[in-house]
C-alpha cells in the first residue's frame, strides 16, 4: 500500500496560539509532500510544496511566515500554523508524492478550529 | 495552462444503477489524470489513474474511466452504484512540466448521492 498519516486528526486551540500538524508517509519515502487547505463544500487548495532538505515553495497568496513548513526527513513533513486566528479554521490535508508511481497519496486530514 | 472541469456539481442515482461522473481537461502536455474519492471529513483516496498506458483504466470498487484525447475527457463510470459510493469525487490532472514538481490541479468536485 501507500499509507500517509496525519496527526492530530482534529485540534481546537485559542486564538494567538500555534498549532503543529504532522504528515508521515508510513511505508514509502517521499522527497516531496504537499499541504492543502479545504473549506466546506469546496475543492482542495494547494498551499505549499514541501521538499526534503530544502525550503518549501508557497503558492501565491499563502503567507510563509504564518504557515511554517519543515520537511526534516523523507517520511515527515510538518505544518505549523503560527498565531492562529479564527479565519485559519479549516480542514488541512497533506499528501506525499510516491516518485516511482508519480502519484500523490493523501493523509486523512486535520480539522483545525481556532476559538 | 492546465485545467480540469467537472461538469456536474451533484449527481444522484439509485442503488444498483449506473454512475457517470463527467470530467474534461485542458492540457498542453501529455497529462496524467486521476480520480480521487473523499468521504465526509476524510482524506482523499485514489480510485484510479491514467499515465499514458491503456486508455481504459480500471480502479477500485468497480470504477473505471476512459481517456479520450479527441474529446479531452476522462469520465468516471460504475455499472452499479452502492450506498458506500456516496461521496465527493475529484477529477485531477498532474502538471508534468519539469518545474512543477508533480503539482495537482483539481476539479471542483462532484457530489454523488445514492438513493436506496
């Protein structure tokens, strides 16, 4: 298989705090991982591309200082939402690119609610 | 530029009847095309993919899709819908240009409802 996990699956935090979300590829190595955001009843919006050992590439309009991405190993990427505000509440989904198959495998998502 | 259009935002069928979810794409390159399914509050699961091999692609749970270059379409079908198939379906094209690092371009999604 090609399994990608995310942790936590849901989180509630107070406004102004930071939240870290982990994305792990469990049975394959992923040089590249992606972070998406999804609003209710909408499609996925790519936030950034995470490359192992280098800086992430952010999509236009995504604040890199707000959404910190670290891809420290071939199986782990983290997204930190800094100084979270209610408008950051969303469903965050990561994916890992399995290079040999040219296919992205998705994590189960993290529901973030900022109060 | 590459793009994906899912022609129906919502499709409703009765259990046991055929399903057709329509997708058209636009690409200047030889595309890789995918269908993903998302159940409520879940991540995306790969149903099937086309990567320039056979034009008729078979996926999981009885789903299949046919790549038609002349029509720039990649419609998803299933001969018999099950209640478990009720979900959101995304048609996706991969940007295969070298400098795009495998980025995916998503359609807007089609919600499939299955009536008993």
